[in-house]
C-alpha cells in the first residue's frame, strides 16, 4: 500500500530481458534503506527488490506488468518516481494507492499557468475507468487531484515542487504514463454494475 507521495527520483542504470521478464536496476538515495523482498513503487508500479548492489538495486517486472504499464518503454538514464510502502499508523498525505496500474494514458497538452502547469491526459475509455472532478488519480505513482474530468480525458494541476521532484519535469506531448484510478471509486463502480 502506498500514498502517492514520491520520496525520490531513481535513475535507470540497466535493463536486462530474460524471457518475458525485465530486470530493472535503479540507482537511488533510498538504496541503503532497502532490503531484499521489499516493495517499492516505480512510476506507480509495485515491484519487489530482488538484489542490492552499492547504491543500486534491482527489481523484476513480469510480462503482464510490461503489457499494462509504461515500464516497457524505459531506457537507461530515464528517471523513475520511487515510493516505499507506507508505514501503518503514519499520516496518509496523498490517498490510498495500491501500486496496481489500471491502464496507461497519453499526455495531450502541457500549459504553463503563472507558476504552475496544467497537464492533460487522454486514456482508453473502453476499459470503463472513470475520473471525477476533484477526485483522486495516480499518475506515474504521484497522487493528484483531477480537474476538467471528461469521458476519456482529464487534467491535473502541478505545483513547482511536484514538477521539480517527480518525472513530470520530463513529460512532453505524447508521453505515456501509468494511471491508477481511485480504489474507492472502483469499488463503487463495481457495486453499481452488480446491482444493474
């Protein structure tokens, strides 16, 4: 379980394919605090630490994960948003994030607005995920509030701190991102489907 508050930006040091798996080695200031078998969210994807080596660690993404996320587009030198699992009993500064990406979206516009940025994303609505105005959304692991919610599109407002301390600073038009929709909203939607 995560909160969507990014702790650190990691740098992808190597990518090794083994059959359907991708072993991702990341350099991060968090590495000394990690241990084998620990869960860490990478761009919002919960992955298990399988190896530690100095200031780097390795996680493995399976084929199913690669098909549903943007991890298959990573290149050496790319930044990834990192968050360790939340500690039970501490503050929940973002919102409840599971680290299970629902689908990807594409950035369609970036507008500067007097010290902040408005990012707009478009996603495949046939998967029946929805956003609501002022509801929660997780983009590449970052907990955010939805503005301008539409059927297959929404925007988020990014403050300078978030822009400078996450992968948002690397986004361009057509950047593909991971989305995790609000878990409470997903349960409500499923209950309504069962009743109808």
